């Protein structure tokens, strides 16, 4: 959680807030998508997190991917900006958000996979036609949209 979100949560508790996030759909050379099993809800999703005040969204995406997976991002391509009812979520701790998620795609990266122990239980690459059933609710639609659009290209 960014310093801004910590500050905000200290003031509003679990109240419903707007949260801007930046995320990365990372694709390996086989066309597989990297997903992480989240510690908080034990569901699979891509790396990402809240944008801090004054932070560029590409910087956020790079920071979050490095923190959560140990990988360094190369080139990022904007995939899309996602908001609305499907981005509403109540975290297991009770924090309620409406996310605006700026999602990038990365196919150039370096480093070795390493789970961020505080947030990630497992990291695994999945074929786009063999994604896990338990996708994290606020990112499931984005993952399935990407998989449907791009699974035929690999």
C-alpha cells in the first residue's frame, strides 16, 4: 500500500474510495501470462498497485512488478484503462475501492522470479487458454479480455 493510501485509510477507515492503480500483464517468450497468487484473497492476478501522489503510472507499474515478482520491466505498452462496476472491490480486510486500473503489457523483462513474501504466495506462467479459475475479482475481466484477444497470436 502506498504512503498516500495509508494516509487516506487512516482518515476514512474502510470507507469506499476511488483508487488509481497501475498494473502489468507480463508475457514470456512462449506467450504465457505471469500471474501471482495473492496472499490476501488467495486468487490469481497480475502485478500492480496504487499510484502514489505525484507518481507517473509507468513508474508505478515498474515499481510494483519489481516489488512483487523480482523482475525488471523493459518496454511497456499501454493495454487499456479499466474502471466501472467490474473494478469495484472490497478487500478481505474490509477496505472498499472503485479502481481505475491503468494496465500495461510487457514482453521484455529481466531478472529472476521472486515472490514478495508479504503479498504474494506463488508466481507462475499460464498459457492464455489454461488460466486458473480463481482469478482475483477486480482483475478477472481484464485478464480474460487479454487472453481472448491475444491467445490466437501465439
